[in-house]
C-alpha cells in the first residue's frame, strides 16, 4: 500500500557539467532531422554509485531525453537485480524492422512498435511479475522477506488478464528509430517499466539521471543532489506539452479508480475542470499548482497526491494546497480519535496491553521488520517496534501458560496503512491461513493468495499458529485506511472476527509513485486493487467495512476497562 512521503530536504550546492554532445542523423517517425547525444552522470540508487549514461535529444533544448533500447534493457535488469533483488529476472531484446521485442525469463514479452508508437503486452501482469512468483500477480509475495511466512500453494490461484496496448501516438509521444537503433523517452521507460513493479523513478535535471527508489533512505541523498540543479523560470513549450501528454497517458492506463470517478479520458476531464491550460503552462509554478489541485482536490482519494516540487521550481517553493472533502474529513476524523486516545494514554499507547481477560494490540501502521532481524534467534520483546515483532510478542503473551486472556482486540482505529506483505502476515497469524486477493483493473487479472505463519516460532506450520481459540475483535474508525482497512475487511469476511467501532476509511489500491517529465513527484492509486474473495466473487474494499457493533464516541474506544466490560457482554 502507501509508502512514506519524504520530508523536504536541505539543498547542497554542487555543479555538474553536461558533457558536450554529438549530432546523429535521424529517420523513423521523429519530426526532427537530427538527434543530439550527451553522456551524463548516472546515480544508481545512491550517490555512492555513479556511472555514466548516454542520452539522446530531438531538439537543442536538452530537456526531453531519450534512451537507447539496449541501454534501457541494461538499466531495467540492473534495477530488478539490485533494487528488487530478483536475480532470476532477465530480458532478451530482438529487433526486426520497426519492432523491438523484450522477452522475459518466463517467456512473456513486450513488443514496441516504433512505427505505430505502441507498447503491447500479450500478458501485462505476467511480463512484470517477479521471477519467483507462483501466481500471475505477486504484490504480496513473502519470498525472501520473512522467515516463518509461506504461501499456501494449494489455496492460491490466478486468473490471467486481457492483452494491453499502450497507444503513445494518441498522446503525441514519439518513439524514434534510426538505422538499427531504437530510442524511447526516458520518462516513458520510467512510467511503464519501473514505477509500478519496482517503485523506481528515473529523474533527470538536465545535468544527471537519478535512479530513485521511492521512499528509500538512500533516496534522500539522491534527491538532495537532484535539487542541486538551478531552478528555472520557464519550461520549453515542447517539454510542457510532452509532460502534460505523458501525465494523461499514465493516468488513463494506470489510475485504478477511473471507473469510480466516471473518467474515460483524463485530457477531457482536465479540460472539464479548467486545469488543462495551467498544467501545460511553461511557468513551473503554475503547472505545479495545477497538478496539486488536480490530485489533492479533484482526485481526493487519500492515496493519490502531490509529493515533491520539481527541481525546476525549487524544493522550498510554496505550492497551492487545496484538499477535497474526503481528505479533510479523514484529517478531522484522525484528530478527533487521536485527541481522544491522548486523554487516556498521554504517554503513548502500549502496543500490547492486558485489561482483565482482554488483550489489546494497538498499531497505527503496518511497519515492516528489518530483513536482518531474526526472531528465531532473538524473540521479540514488549519494546519491539515493527508490526510483525509486536504480534509475535503479543501471541507469546496471549498463549502463555495460565494466561487469563479470552478476548483479543486489534486496535486499528488510527492505522493509516503501510506494507501490504506485513498486513498479509498479520492476517495469517490471526486466522491460521490468511487469504488476500489482488486484482488488476487494467487487465482484469487477479491473484488469490493464501499464506501461513509460524506464529509460535517452533519451526512448523500447524493448528497452533493462530488466534482462533479466542474471541476476536477489530476496532475500526474512519481513520482505518489502506491496509488498516484491508485487515478488518478480510477478518470480517472470514466470519471469525467481529468489527467494533465505526466504518473504516476505505482505500483499496496499492500506491504507484510517479514523476512528471518536468520533474514533479506524485503518487496515485495504481491498477493493483486489494480485495477479498467470498463465494468465488471478488469484493472491492474501497468503501470500507461496516462494524458489527457500533461505538459512536471516540472516548469509548480507549476507555479500555469499560470497553472490556462491553466486549464481555457481547457473548
């Protein structure tokens, strides 16, 4: 689900020179007669990994870079190997006339037609799925992430999706073929090949290229260096047009809630809301303000939003902030419940607490554990901060000898989401075998994945590894969003837990990070929509889950002695 935004970072002052380019003769479908090439620094994942990369340009502005398809293949493989840690991933490139085909290690392929300006996929999901995947979509895969967490192959299955053709010509985006060489806009490679499957963006500041993993610690230093480029007061007309067209293309194909917004074409939508001209403005401030209003006011889904200014505008420049009704309601709800909880827990709420015969597990996000932490060697304690460690500790206390616990309450009343793999782990620990469905709204494909957890850390997956022997309750509020909404949805659909509190806040789609061609960072609700399956049907969770027992006063959520009495009265 969502990953944390970066806070604004101080700028360092260093100047990097652009190495002088050379002219290449051009043919194919470019409107220009020549390509200018330039070798520039490439910062891969961190500022400590610096190489060089050749870029190509169709005019003298040097602001819309293209990349050779062979260099793109090398870069994409490197991202999968070093950032996604998918050593089995490989691409094979074949070229024939106007067609370039990239074939995966699993034999699924993507075809690029340089005459038609098209990317086409016989199976979009299979082309991007990790090499280790057992299902057609693998957003929730635990492989290589956690010990004591495994997929249940006998209960997991997939449905393949329809063919996808991304028509770039419709958006005025040119692919360039030149005497056996093939060039694709760097931004298009970033948007189509890396943003969703890898959480990686290719950023360019007219001096260097940055391979940036969204939300990573090393990415903070990359962004500092990216911002070292001098801000500009005006973009070229060509860049403004290209940036707008690329944005419309990505939103049309990748925005996972189009149908709910009643949008067929984002170009038409942006015209209807009078933002098109501003988004195409050559003034970086005007286009940035329009993008913020578009995402935060009109889209208003609490997963999509304006993230960081372009280097062209400058890191500290003020951008207009207007928020929609849904976002404002979520903020007001959050503050209401947060203040109520502070009245009862001014020093902070404990992650695990026992009140009489009832255990309370409180967590405000699904925080993943460090990969280097091994709970088989060092079991978690009450001070453990990651969500998996918290639940393993809670499980050990709840199931200890002579435990008084009869009821377990999972308090997600202020849980705004987090890591979907961690959420799958927690669901599985509670239910013994947890099942989560993810659907691709672009293709219609889905994967129904089931998991098991070694909750007692004895090295076996068996009937002891659950909390099903207890009365289970999940405490939700309108601030229970994203994975904080997924978990209660799955628990309720299982029939093994009751929801208490108020209706959860929704949020179904996995976040997709993006950048615009002029350098603004944003995120959207992706086509990967988290769901649950019941009676063979897939149910969307974006509307939230209704409680079985309503608690309509925030203070009653946290007065735990009284809440315990109330829970005991329910059975």
